[in-house]
């Protein structure tokens, strides 16, 4: 009987109340962390961050589950990078751009120097100013002998 009395006294003690309050505090901190994470993630994916944060705030973990199911699949930054890569590949394919032999970055085919590493790519024609390959001895545009 004394063991049951000790257990009952523990559940009525301040230590037990402190443990319960600490547990509830951790649950609230985790819940608010989910709200903040949802807000940031939704903004990075192009969704309405405030709306989704309110959904998670009101519906708790069910709101988070709904967001994880319905959220946009890609970050805005990833979409923009992919579009830039596609544009660069199309420019390379169409012949409007080349790879720099020194650093490998994509540059326009009529650039005289690489804007990234400053490597000399072509010489300007002294008469017409058009870009010429480094090994050419005559300008094919104006017939100037170099």
C-alpha cells in the first residue's frame, strides 16, 4: 500500500508538474518550428507562405501533412537555374556562343576576351574591328592583311 501512496505522491508533486510543463513546452516549440519552416519553404517554392503557415498553425500536424502533399515540387531558384542552363545550351547549339578554352564558361562567339578569366579569345581587325581568330593572317571581312 505504501508503494501506491509513493506513486500517488509523485504524480501530485511539483517535479511531475515540471516534467509535464517541460514536455508541453517542447511540443509547442516543435509546432511553432513547423509553422516557421512551412512559411519559409512555401515562399521558396513560390506558394503563399502566410497562408500555409496559418494552415499549419490552425490544423497542427494535419496542416503540415496537407502542405507536404500539396506543396509545389520545385524551388523557384531551381526552376530559374534550369531555364538559364537550357538557354545557354541552346545558344551553344545555335552557334551564338562558345566555351572559353581557359575557364570553360560560356561566352559569346564574337567576344575578344573572356569576361570571367580575361583570357584573350580573338584579335580585333585593325581596319573594320571585327573579331578574328588568333591564328588568322588576313581579315575575311575587309581583306586587310595582318
